[in-house]
């Protein structure tokens, strides 16, 4: 089970990691994180940055080291990471790397309700998705190759992983499309009949009513 974190927003981990290098004020933290593309690696809401920083300070993971004002600019407080903050960042990173989590995607949500559309329309939509996926994969491959000439692999592994996920998704979508186009998708005709008439066979209706078994059943 994932550990309960004093500040659970993933932006907190990003902040702890970046401030480990040197003390920074929140505006600088945001600039560095944006430059590193962290908003592409994790769900970041920039509007919550100051709240996250204050919560990290409240829990002893960051501490203020100085506060000052330049000209008409608002006062800025510079923070540094504490020993507890370093330990939290290291422990959190270990957990994320070692422990798989169930992280449903928007695509998975769409798949879970696609039975409300007909199989022909679903096939058309998946065909469009596959086309866009392949375009994205080619663009990401080119970008990754360009970066490899200048950037150590250590700083590209998240991009490699994202590309691998896209490639796996494209392969799966292509396999489902092959079944739908070939008429070999199990229950396809019953699905088409349901879409046209709104009526399910009793056995399929019972399965739909019962839903998917919980893990461990």
C-alpha cells in the first residue's frame, strides 16, 4: 500500500527534488520545473504551487532561509530543503519506482462505456485514434533521437517510457480494430443488435448488471 504522505500532491515531490539542488523562491521553482518539462511528467496545477510550498514548510520538509523585496516586486521568500524533506523525496521516489499503482486513464474510461455506441462507430473512432497515435509516436521518436545526441539518457528515461506506452497502446488498438473489421470480436453481433434495438440477451444483461468482479474475488 502507498504510504500516506504529509503533502500528497505530486507537485510537492517536484518541489522537493528541485530545491535539493539549491535554495529557491517559489517563482524560481516554477521557472525551473517548467524548463524541465515537469508538467509533462506529472499532473501539475501551477496555481497550487504556493499552497504546496507552505504545506511543505508546515510539515518541516522545507524551511525559509531569507525573505526580501526588489523594487516594486512582491516580497519573495527563499526556501531550502530540510533533512526530513530530503528523506521524504528519496522515500517517495523509491515508492513510485518500485510499487505499481492502478492509474485509470481517460481512454480506459471511454473503453468502459463504448458499448453504448455501435461496433462500426467504435471501429471508426479507434481507427482515428490509431492514426493520431502513430503520428504522435513518429514525432516523439524524432524528438527523442534529437535529444539523445545532447542529453544523457538519465534525463530521457521518462520520455522513453511515455513513448513505450504509446507504442503499446497503438499495438493494442490495432489488434482490436483487426477483430472488429474482421468480424471476430467476441459478441460483436449481439453488440450490434443491442445498439440497434436497445435490447440485450438475458445472459449479457446479467453480466452487465453484475459488472466486473472486484480484485481478489
